[in-house]
C-alpha cells in the first residue's frame, strides 16, 4: 500500500482515472475562449456534492466574472469549492457538529490538511450559519483526535485500523498514521483561532478543546528533549525500503543538542527529517503558542496556561534566532530548513507548507520585508536550493517525497501568496494555468519537462489554496485577472 502522497501516476494513468470519475463531475456551467474551446464545469452535480454553502456559491459568482481568461475562470470554479464538494463529511453528533474531512484520494483525516482545506472559507463563515457550523465541527473533531493521540498526523473516521497498523509505534484503531509532525498541531490552533476571529463563536472552546491544547503544549515541551535525543515517549520506525518513511536511531532520529527548539520527526510532506529541529515548523509553533495565549487570556480565562504558552513561544523564538539562522556563502543570513543544535544545518526548502517560502503566510511576526526572509526567499527560489527544479514545463520547488524533477503547484501558489510584486504573481498564475494538464484542477506534482505527467488527480488542499490565491488577487491585484 502507498503512503499519504505516494499516489504517483503518469499523466496517462491520471487522465484515465479522471475519465473514470467523469460522472461525478457532470458540469452545469460552461465558458468559451477566443479559440472556441469550451470549458465545462467539473464540479459534481448539485445533488452529489458533499456540502453546499450559499456564501461560497455567492463568492464564486462574484469572482468568476472578474476573470478574463476563460480557462483561469474555469479552474477557479472547479478548485475553490472542491473541499466542500468532495471531501467534507458533516453530521450532528450528540447535539454538536462533527465534521470529518478527507484529503481527496485518501479516505483519512490529516490534522494539517483538514485545517488548510477549509481555511480559505473562514472569511465567509459569518455570512453562512451552516458553513460556520461545519467548520466548528472540524475543530471539535480535531480536539477529539488530539485527545486520542497528539503524536498522530492522520485519523480514521471510526476505529477501523489502517494499512499502517504494523508500524513500530503506539498505534490504536482510530489512527490512520502516527507520524509526529509539529505542524499538525499548529494547524488546528490556527483554524480555531481565525475561526473565532471571523465569527466570534467560542462554543468549541469547551473542556475537550482545553484538554487538547494542554496536550499540544505538553507535547511541544516533551519534544524539546532537554535530557537528550531519546528523552521522548514517541518513537517511530516502519518496515520499508524508503528511507524517508522511517526514522533512524531506533525511531528517535538524529542526535540533537537541547537548545530550546522542538523536535519534529517528520516534515509536513510526511517525510522524516534529517535534523529534527525543523525551523519552519518551530516558527509556526511560536505563532500557535501566542494564539493559544490570547485565547486563554480572552476566552477561557486560564491565565496560568496563557503565561506558559507565552514563555515557551519566547524560548523557541530565541532559539530559532540563535541556532536556526545561518550564514550562507552566497545569500548571507538565512533561515536554515533544519538544524541539530550542534551547528549542523540544512540549506534547502520543500514545497509542503509550512516551509521557508511560506513563513509570512503562517507567521504574523515574519514580515515579507524582513532581510533574513528575503535572503532566504532568494535562496529557496534558485538552483542553490537542491529541490528547485527547472525544466521545459516550468521551474519551481519540489521535495524528496515524490522525488527529483517533480514540481509542486503548491509552491507557485505560496510564492504568489507571499509576494508583493505583480510581475512575479502574474508569472506564477500563468504557470499554474499552463501546468494543470488541462484537467481544471491542481495536482500534487507535475514533471518539470512535461506537465501532462502528474501525481494525485484529486488533492483538495492544493485546489482550495489555489482558490484562496485567486480571491486574494481579486482583492489586491485585480488587474492581473483582467489581463
């Protein structure tokens, strides 16, 4: 069986799979370009959609006419509602909302993906009570999951077990996979925090949520491993021939010097780290801890917990500034991707978010104009990043998860979301339109020399994130959509 994103298919196979599911995407709207090409909506028929939001439909109706390029308009209409159309499983349970969100082609709920998939809908939640209730259900389901096991990254809807039951870690039937990733917990905090900010709803900050966030704090502290590399209740190995799917040193990872940073056994790609101090995720943790401190001060009234979160945030940020910033021989002071506290560091970036490129997107305290970030940005968007690939189809960031020469559309979306340069944003947009293999959707990756070869024809996170980008461009750089 394959792991989360090991869904590698050639363009021919992916297109064949898409054709097989054509009946699920019977379109009702169409548009035609100057060459006479007709673009028919690939959304499921209304009766077959998992969840429908009036506010989201109104947003599509508002934004789509602003897009002059018929193909881009078609892609927006397909992608933006894809999470709601195809991945949301919403119900009421004991009088409270309960929402399970799959990634797309894998029927399991990743804490990271489920948060990121619905995040672009948050600005509309106050306009649509059902949309708001559905998102509240995700937050409640995530609290339940974290209370089951804060080290797990993906969960089953029920206690059914999974193909990873034989992993050498503490698996229980409710878990789909148990790879410890800092960002999994951070994303849940981000969703709850901004949902509260957008709606004012505090109903989800109940005893279960308070228990879950205390487990988040405790897990972060445990993973500082202040008594050594093996000072952790978590370890993980897998019987596999893929190095990035298991963890060395009997599941504890490379040695680290306890300097205040938090260990992450895996990256947001679900690949194991080389050095356990993953800097983008540590900075994300700082943001999350500050958000928890604010919620605990203003909503739950737990001032002692708020103080603990604030103190840990300051400790981790100080450690990042001391150990996570390194001098590159060409770019000067930059954020390293991973460090070990001994002086070892990795200069690279991965397309999966959190990454170095996307720091201003996730962390309010990392400004786009910051010199260290700008140096880092120049590094990761160049051939000096070992996972920056340039070919006939495009040039962009990939990662080791799918392998060399495969570029992630998500990297162009994040590049545009963190840019203030209209020329750069426009170039990213043109690349995204040119590399969808005429499917109308985002994919996990495509080959640098041939975009018709791609992985994961159904990847909801990338689809909805693309929708978020289009809406941001409509707000901040409207001229790009009318070009």
